[in-house]
C-alpha cells in the first residue's frame, strides 16, 4: 500500500499532513487519525527538530520516532520525518517511509550523501536563500549516491516583508519542472507562517502545478510547542482537502488516497 | 458599458491584457482585437514607459494615447495605461478609463496625490521592495485626496534568484485582503518575466483569491520593443482565458466579459 | 566659496550634515551652527519629506526652504535638500546649492530629467532595491539632459534582517568607482537606522574609499519629527569629524572645510 | 605560541589568510610562507570543501589536513580549517588549531554541538540568509556544550545585485558587538567575491571595529580550483597588511604578529 502513497508525479497529487513536531502520543494519534480521515496520503511530524535556539523544544528524538511508527500502524499512513544528523539516517529510515532534509540542511553535503545511500524517498526542502540552481545541485548529491527518489519542496525564501514569515516562491514550481523531472511539492505552512494564508496558498500551489503539498495540522495550535501560528485545525484541513479534490479534478489530477490502488512506481 | 468592466471585487474577476508598450497602430489594434475576442475586460498598453536606461524605447507618448483611444473605440474595451508624471495626469485621464501607477512610482507621492484628484480608478502596483504596509500607505495617499477607486496590484518583488525576473508574492493576496477592502490583482507577466511561468502563475493567482489579472500579450513577442520574453501569444492568452473561466467557476467567481451587464458599481 | 564645498572627488572628502527634516527655525539654526563648527562642508535638511504614510509629518515645504536659505546665510554652508516633484525643481534650486533625489525617486524619470536641466549638482540616492546598474542608468537620465554634476549616494538596500533598517552596501563604493567617474558618497544614517551604527559605518565608508558622507544630526533626537533613532547629537558628530580627519589623512585625503580654498571645480 | 595568534578581542586584530582550498603541497606551502611573511596570524585553507555541485572539486580531505599540518610546522602559523561533518570533528581538531563552521552549516545543529565539545576555538560564519539573532543563537549551541571560544564571522548575505557575489553587511560588526562579547571577524573575500573589492572592504571592516579578517590569497588565482576571482595575489596581500597596520594603529589596535608575545588568553 505504501507504494501508492509515495507515488509522486504524473497525474497524482500527494498531500502530506500532520503536526510540526511530535509532542505527545495523544497529540500525534489524534492528528494522524484526523488527517487520514481527511484524505492525506502521508503523515508528517518531526521527532528531531532543528530550532533556532538551543532553548527551544528540540523534539522527542527516538521516542518521537516510536510514536510515529505507532501512528503509522494505527492509520495505515506512511510517515515522512526529518533527519538532521548523518549518524541518524539509518535509525530514522527504520521508522519512516520517507526522509526529509530540511531547508537548513539543503547544503549539508554529508547528510545529502548519507540519505543518498538508503532505500527511502527523500523530501529535499529548498534552503531559505537557495537558488533553483542550488536546489537542483543539492539534489544531485543525493542522486549521485544512487537514490533516485528525490522530491523537491518549495517552502518559502527569506525576504524583507515581515507580513509573512517567508516568501513562498510558487514560480519555483514551473521553473523546477522546466529543468528537472523530479516531483515538486509545496509547503504553504512554513512558506507563509500564517494560518490564514495556508489555504489560499495550498490552492495556488496546486493551480501552479505542484505534485503535492505539505501541510501542518495540530489539534490545538495555540498549545503547539512549535510553529502553532501556521497550523490548521483538523476541520480546516478537511475543508481544504475537499477544495483540493475539486481543483485537482479540474486540472486533470487526482489526489492520492490512503485506500487507493495504482500500478505506478514511486516517485 | 465601461462600468461593468471596471467593476472589481465581489465575485467578479477582471482580466486586463495587452502589450507592454504601444508600438504601432497595427500591433496595438491586432492585440486589442485578440484580447477582446478572448474575453479580456480591459485593454492594457503603455504610452509612457518607465525604462531603466534612457537609451531604451520610452513609449510613443501622446501619439500612443491616441492609438489607445482608437483601439478602445474599435473593440469596446476600456483602457488602462500608466502615467509617470504628475503633469500628465489630466491628459492621460482624457484617453484612459483607468490610470496605472507603476511599481517604480509606488512612493512618488506627488503623483499619488494627483491621481487621487481625478475621476478615474487607479491601478497601484506594489514597489519591487515595498512591504504590504507601505503599499497600503501609498494607497492612503490616493484615497486621502478623495479618489476611492484604488485597485492594488502584486507584481513581484526583488529577490536573489536570477531564475525569474522578480519573485511573485502570491501570499500578498490573502494578506492584503485581511487588511483592506480594496480589490487585489496580480501581474504574473512582470512578476516572473518568463512566458512559461505566466500561465501557471495566472492560475495560481486566481486560486489564491485575486480579483483580477494583468497579462501581457503581443502578436510577435520576439520583436517586442519592451519585455518580449514575458509576453503571451494571442492564442496562448485565449487558452489561458478558458482555464481561468473554469477555475473561476469552481471558486464561485465569474470572469467579467466585454458584453456582460451588471448592476455593480466600481470598484 | 560654495564652489569649494561642492568640489567632490579627487582627494577631497565632503561631509554633509544636518537634520533629517527642517522642523523649526531654532532646531535648524542650532544644528547648522553645530555642524559648521564641527567642520561639515554642506548643510543637509529636508523641506519636502517623502513619508511612507500621509499621516506622518510631510515637511514645511516652501517655509522650510526659506529657513534653509537663512541657515545657509548664517553659517556660510551651502545647502543640499531633497526635491520630490518635477514642478518644484526650479523653486528648490533657488534656495539650495545642491538638489537631492531621494531613494524612492531614483527611477522617477520625469524628476531626473528635470534636475538634469538645472545648474545645480545633484545628489542621487540609490533606490532601496536598485542594482548598481540601475543606479548608473538613473544617473544617465540626468547626465543626458546636460547636467554633469551628479554625485551618487549609497544609502542601504532592503534586506531581511530587522536588526538594521536597511543594509548598507559599502562594496557599492569600489564597484561604482570601477564603473564610473562620478563621486560616490555614503549615508550611514539612513543606511543603518541606528545611532550606534552611524559612527562605525561612517568610518568604514571613508576606509572603503567614499568621497563623502551624509550624516543626520539633531539637537534632541528623541523629539525629532523624522528618523530620530538614527540622528547623532552635535557633540557625537564633532567627535566623528575628528576621527574622519585622521582617517582621511591616513588615506591621502583631506576633509573639505567651510573656510578652505581650492582651485578645484565641482564635482 | 599558538595562544598569541588565537588571542582575539581587546585591542588585537587577527588576520587569517591563505587559499580557499588546499590544492597541492606547493600551492599551500608557497602561500603559507607568503602570508606568514606579510604578517598573517593564522593560515586558512580548506581540506573539506562544501561545494554547490558534486561535480566541483570537493577538497583533498585527510591528505589536505596533512598538508595543512606540514605548512603550519613550516611557518609557525596555526591553522584554521573547515569541518563539514560531525564525524570528522576529532580528526580535523587533531590537525588544526581552530575549526571553522561554514555559512552553509551555521544551523547544522549536530555539527555545532560537536565542535562545542572539543578544545579548539571555533570560527562560526554567518549563514547567507541568517539574521544577527540567528547567528547568536547558533553560537549558543556551541557555548552550551562548554566551548566558550567562539569567534563570529560576517561573510556577506544573499541579496539581489549580481554586481557582487554576496552583500557584505559591515553594520553587523557594531550590531553584534552591542549584543555579545564574542569577537567578530569579517571575510571580505567571500563577502564580495571580487578581488577589486577585497582591499577596500578589508579596510572598511577594520574601520567598522572588526577584531580580525579572513582573506583568501592564492599564488595564481586564475588557476585556483575554487573561488579564484576573489583571491588576492601574495604581493597584494602584503600591501593590504601594511594598510591594515596603519589603520589599526589609528584605531588603537595592534595587528597580532606571528613572532609577537602576549599574556592574553584566547579568545
């Protein structure tokens, strides 16, 4: 079944959703069930969190990975989660169907080489000041090691207007597609940092031709240990999934569903 | 009839299209007929062109205004055109249904005051390094003079990646709508500078909630005196209009058509 | 005598100082005497102020020009002041020895053409998102009209770190000098927006090869109607002038003094 | 002896110089002797190179470390070199007196923690899109592990003007000093990417209050495997050192010399 969910590209639209960070068993399981019910194809959630300050919550680490594995088993959703340290790649790959390399690590070359050597698709997020060129070269580090399942992710670049946390560069979608065959997904949650921008920008990403979305969902955003202001409530995520379904249909795409079957191979 | 075309906001979607610059009578009329046939609501085209270098084509000036008036009469499309100099506002207002203040002039306060005193809606483009806050304050300069018909335009901000000419900030659409009741339109032609990005970003703008689009169309982009690389061919614009129609319908909007009637008042 | 002060270039270092805005007769005269005593070559001060919001103090206009003329007569310092509107160029030129085109107007081409036609040197400030190329092309608009006395001013570009108001690009000094013979001055007051950065960056600008400085000085910065947080107190400006003197000497330059005589022609 | 060279702060000015990458024994030794003769306090040179593309020269690795150790022994200059991988920290610390964390790794938190646990001062370069705040928080990750010898390095941020490779933010020097007691050095070579900007910006950095400089020197820049366009020739570096000496004297600082003795403790 996992194969379906991780089958990016062609006419498929893959929605990955879940909390920014794994905080508690209850928080993760309730979110996982909610996003599964709403039609997400993968569960996202961080066990290792790269945080600006060492005083911020750094994630649950191995205990978080265990919770992710439990949530995956309970919902049938494969898990995508971030790996920060080249020494953790194997351990994270044991619990997750897909590995995320975060924007701060887009040019962490030892990490890129390490994820290039495991049998897991890799979600590679664009650095906050990285050009399209640099993102594609970073992907080359992974591809060069033998792992061909790289999914590129636009998640906003650094800019001057404090109105949004980052500036989501949706034109990166057609530009990347003109230069590479790798699937391209968009993260409107980090890309704007504002809950009220997530739905419009998720729609816009699909309209721009994205192959998938990465959406943060939290049952109680105001209590979140990380990035609460950008998390959707489960019910808002459900409504978004209905919009995305219609929009995808109009554009000749179909949203990959947990129960759906397909002969496609990933990505 | 003009009223209909200039009725921005609510469920209406207003598409303004035409060449970057008025070059010749033939170029303008053929483009005007093409965009009218494809369903544009306004004809755009510059008679006064703000160009980085004094050696570049600066527009036809008054002769360009006359050609715009002729094209408007021939097609029934009202005209939106840029005014650069506070001393030209009256003259331009005599030929155009809507005045454009370009991004380089977003904080040209004497010009803003002058367009605030004429009976024409104003298309105010965001400066390439302007925050949302600054754009709204610039609009205040116009509103303060009595002219309430201001339409805000996102057209890309300056950023670091040469892959696109500017970085189109589509999140500006929901952010502006959370802070103002003014209509918001998007210019994906200047906002990306790449023909292959115009269609995806036009769709994305509509999906993000924009009230209109500003699209450059040229019958022979490679011969254009200004911004050829970002101009659509008339047939590509026609195809885009069909997409936009479907997308607008899905989002509960309708594209304002030249022949359509409505009781709405502008904007 | 004015000729000396406006003699930019070669081994001369020209310091222009004064308040951001002309507020009152007393404020202007006391500042003018203080900066003259400290060794400034020109008095700066705005009568027409380009402000982000129409609710902010917009300057005293013609009354401000009169006060500037009075302060110039009282101190012997020629005045540099900003002109915003092409229709005001003649009037401002009647009161000021040098005209400033502000960063918001760097690509206000009608204004550039107008200041290109008067017999006054022009201080052209780089736009907050303008490339070096665009600054040089903007200067071309002035030069093309016949006015060869253009002085370029680096005053910070827009960037992502709120720690400073703008990002002062001192490398622009050597880059501009490699591409043009026009004098280059630096404005560390607007370029950082922080009083505690003005002195270090003024020194750095001289060390980088700048031909002059533009420094904001106010007798009571916390009461300033405009940009108080970046204004130096007169005594801090005096101390800075002593530093600059030593630094200039070390670099083979000499600070142009009000009473000094020179055979040089401006700029 | 090493202690002297690594004694940053107070009235000392520490110049680190050498090639971008260790390429050959001959290249490294000739450069090392040249920079030692000119008065550099440390030899810089990369054995592990973070390169945008996997096709670019990646450094000599362990063989490069051996050459650095040899050059250090031959010249008496301690070595500062970059470490990319947390698994290499011990190995690099065995050959180098000071460890560099490059700008791409400023938020590579596992690496920061690892260099926080060794007995070597750490040169932490600001990320190309990092705020001052984020740089200080990154330093916290190192300090938190027990290593108090952190030296901050401004090396240019990403900006929009292709005239320079990065935009060197010299105001970061006074801003960092207002917020931290850690020494601050500047890298005008990476910070501009242009040989003709290195000397002016090195002087400017000292004038702005920097505690040191990081300068790339190569005996044949046009043959360099990495960043040739920004490398100084040895003779140009010698001339720069004479300038810096004079400038430092004027500012009440003294350049730390290989043969000098001091009771100071690092940093």
